[in-house]
C-alpha cells in the first residue's frame, strides 16, 4: 500500500511558512508583496481559480489586485492594463488567467508581462532560464511537484523518471526540473508507441496527460513513486487523475491522490513565486 502524498496538508504547511516570511518582509521593507490577477470573460472554472488565488493571497498576507474584465475587452485594452501593472511598484506578480477569449493572442499577452513579474514563468526569458538551470520562477505545477517530493524526502538523484506529457506548462518544465534534480529523464507523449514499456522501468512516474484511467497498475514497477497531475472527470462526473488510483496504490511506494495531491501545491507555488519576485524587487540596486 502506497503512502499518500498529501498536497492539501503540505500546501498549507508551505503557505504557513510563506506567511511568516511575509511578516518579516513587511517589517523590513514596509510594504506587502502584491499579486495582480486578470480574468477576461466569465468562464466559471476560471472564476473559481481566481477566487482561490485571492484567498491564498489573504492567507499569506499579500495584497491581491483583481481585474475582472468583460469578454469583449480588446487585446489592446488588455495590453494597456498589463503595461500599467508592469510599471506599478506595488505589483510584483502579474497573472492572466487562462483561457482568454479567442480574439486575444495569449502568446502576445505572455510576452508583454515583464519577465521579473511573470510569476507563472511562461515568458520565454523565464523558460530559457529554467533550461540553463539559473531561474527565479518555475511554472507552478512542476514547482509544486518538486516541493512535494522534497517534503516527503523522496530521493531523486540517480533515479529514473518518466514524465508522460510534453506541454509547455507541465510536461516540459517538469522534465527539466527532474533533470536538475539529477534524475535520468524520459518524456513520453502521444506518439510514444508503448508508454507502459517505458514507465515500467521508472522509479518516478509523473502523469500529465489529461486522460482518466490512463496509467494502469501494470504500467508501473513495484515501489514506484506516482505523481498524478491529471484533472479529469470520470464517467460519473467525479474529479479524477490520470492514474487508476486503486491499481497503482497497491504497487507504488508513494502516490498523489486526485483531488488533494498536486492541485493544492500549484496555487501555493504561485504564492512562493510572488514573494520571490517581491524580494528581488526590494533588493534591486
Ligand atoms: P495538454 O497540454 O493537453 O498535454 C497533454 C500531453 O499528454 C500532451 O503532451 C500529449 O501528447 C500527451 N498525451 C495525450 N495522449 C497521450 C497518450 N495516449 N500517450 C501519451 N501521451 C499522451 O495538457 P496539460 O496542460 O499538460 O495538462 C495535463 C493534465 O494535467 C490535464 O488533466 C490538466 O487538467 C492537468 N493539470 C493539472 C494541474 C494541477 O494543478 N493539478 C495544472 C495543470 C494541468 P502530444 O504532445 O503528443 O499531444
């Protein structure tokens, strides 16, 4: 039976530490870290994410600035707001909630957020920094996973790690972080002919596919660490991950549940990146 990696409890513990550091930060510099979150349109899931980000800011003691813009907002209007926030010294992190309406070019938006305020780490400058291993921010989901591995004392050096999925927000940066943690890393994707043959060799399997029941018990070896990034709905409409939890739990040494595993760590890492950004700003010559 695997040990459950509790992202909810770990996330709360990390946020408590951030709250303490924020108190010290405020005493030292006389202001709080600030995070601006922009939402365009009224996608219900996005609204929930934005609300949770605001709650997390309150919990750790940051200022949160929320901009709820109508769906008809033009790209130019959004870029104007970003330019204002880039120039605002009370804002240390800027995040545009995805997805944005189709008439707005998301890539252009990302490029216009100053890299030093890009707490999502989507700007090519930050992506490049991750590649060379000299970075300030890491995309929140992969960062949350490495934090969880560290909190549970999971050895990574010399281990084999398979990441399933190669998206820019999860799979690719995740693989790079595991490489920095001295794993031997393999990335699988939709053109990998036999994913199971690859994952069965892995000490650590990170599934970021977006398909319920994708990672079956017979695709992992005994004692593997299973990190389930997936957020899917099964046939009954219940939230579930990419792994068949019942099967994998029997063979794995550690496993993250869905919900309550990777998800709560993601928002916590956004808070961590924001404090880091505020510290860098405060110490700028
Ligand atoms: P994505 O952009 O859709 O990427 C999915 C990846 O899975 C792609 O690289 C795709 O390969 C690969 N894939 C699809 N079918 C496959 C197959 N049969 N065999 C092997 N690989 C396959 O998704 P994402 O944004 O990375 O997200 C992945 C999952 O994580 C989603 O369920 C998402 O909701 C969840 N997620 C959770 C959090 C969290 O905080 N918990 C955060 C972000 C995402 P190709 O590149 O070849 O198409």
